[in-house]
């Protein structure tokens, strides 16, 4: 609570905002708890509920501090809030021995800090000091030797008038360091001075960096400006010299081009004369060569095509013979087929007439005993072949076709042998 009040009274805006936020958070939690109690349908606050809330707030504040001794004191006998009776309060503290304990602690070692806090706050006062934790032999780590080494350099033991050493300004315990009166204030002053010196060095570095940055920017700007001006002046001089050089080069190139043009015209005329003469000579030679090549090609092509023509003529003659033979064979086949059909028709007619002659007439008016019928002569039944299907050749036609196909091939092989 004291720290929150101090932070609200602080002139630093950041610390003040943090203190106000903490207080606002606590008040919001209290209001929320009160609203919760009201919404829950509980009864009004009683003396016991008020005492319980106050005790909870007190324990919460005590838990936020590093107290090692707790003593409850009644601020007044009327049991009113925000009322303090100093005499009764001091009597309670005196009777509890708190005043005597504070007096004794102030007489010897009024200030005490833990080892980690001592190292965190004052290790920056000794240049090149790097604390390291040491095993205490009980499975833990301790900073007692490092704290002693640091404070011996920062707080030397004073000497008496007779030259003997006085009391040590500090004592390092297992977990804490105890300081005599004035020792901690001296370290805090030295810490403030060191931080001020470091802040001055940092500010000097930052200001130097800013000054160098400004100087470098201005220097670069001036260099760029000078470069622009010099480049402009040099460009103007270069353009003047370039125009003069271009003018001189144009005159020189014009004279050289005129001379080359004259030479080229003369060479062109001579080349045209030579070209026409050579063209006439080459044209005559080409005509002669073309006529000779045409004659040679005609002779060679005739020599190549004559044997081919003879072979094709022989093949055409053979094909004509084959076609004639096929036509004759087809005609023979058609005649044989017609003969076969006529023979079949005649055989069918003869069979029909024989069946009519063998019919028996039976008269029913005169019933007589039927004489035993004479046995009919056995007819030789010839097994006729099934008629050919449409598009299918008979056996005789197939034999004729095979003979007609084999004959031309035998004639061809004989001619090829010849």
C-alpha cells in the first residue's frame, strides 16, 4: 500500500501510471466481489463479513511484502476505521517487544539485503566483475563468496586512530548481507554516481553519433552539390569540344567519301563491262553444255528403259494369255454346269414317270381276299451328293480351276529359265 501511494505521488509519469493501474485493479476486484455477493442473494454485510474482508486484504498486502515478523496491532479502542491512537499503538508495540527489536537491529546492522539483490544492484560498481554461483555442499548454490569479494573492494574496513582495524562495514551471512549504519547509503550514493557517469557516457556516445550523422549527411550533401556543379561544368566543356570535333570529322569524312565515291564509280563501270563479257561467254558455254548433257541423258535413259519395256511387254502378253485362258475355262465351267443341271432335271422327270406307272387301283364294290402282294423289286438307291451351295464350286469345277492356275506358272518358269 505504501509503495502504491508513493508511486501515485511520484513525478515520473510511467511510475505514476503503474501505481494508479494497480490501485484501480484492486478497487475493481473489490467492486466485483461486492457485486457478486449482492447478485448471489446474500444478506447485508455483517461484522464478521467486514472483519473477514479486512483480514483478507491485510494478508494480501503482507503477502506482497518480504516480512519476516507479523504482529497485529489495534489502532484504536473505538473500532473505527481510519482512526489511529498513537499512545495505545506505541504501548502495544513496546509490550510486544517490537520497539526493542528494531532498536537492537538498528544499533548493529540496520540494513540487510539478500545476496542476489546485492549482486544485481552493486556489481556494476566494480569494473570487470562477473559473479558466479558456487556449490554450498548441500546440493544448492550460494553467492556468499562473490558478495564478500565484491563488498571488500567497495567497502574497505576503516582504521582507528591508533592504526588498528575497526569494525567491518558489512557481514555476509548464508542468504543475506548485513550492513552497518551508513554503509548501504554509501553504496547507494556510489551507485547513483556510477549510473550518472554511465548515463553521461551513453549520452555522449549518442550525441556524438547524432553529431557525426548530421555532419556526415551535410558532408555528403555538399559533396553531391559540388559533384553536380562540377559535372555540369565538365559536361558543358565536353559538349563544346565534342561539337568542334564532330564538325572537323564531318569535313574530313566528306572529302574521304567523295574520293571513295569516285573510285567506286570507276570500279562499277569496269565491273559492268567485265560482267557483260563474262555473261556472254558463260551463256554460250552453258548452251553447249546443256545440249551435250541432253543428248547424253537421252542415250542413258533409252538404254535403261529398253530392257524394262521389253519385260513389261512380255508380262502384258502373258497377262493377255492368262485372261484368254481364264475366259475359256469360265466358258467351259458354265457349259459343264448347264449340262449337269439338264442331267439332274432329266433324272427327276424319269423318276416321276416311273412312280406313276407303279400305282395300284383298289375297287371297294367287290370285296375279295387280298392276294399276297408280290414283293417289289429292290431299287438301288444311289447316294446323291448334296447340291452345292450358292457361291460354292463343285468338285469338277475345282479341279479345272487348279489346272488353269498351274499351267501359266509352269509357262512363266520356263520362260524365265530361257
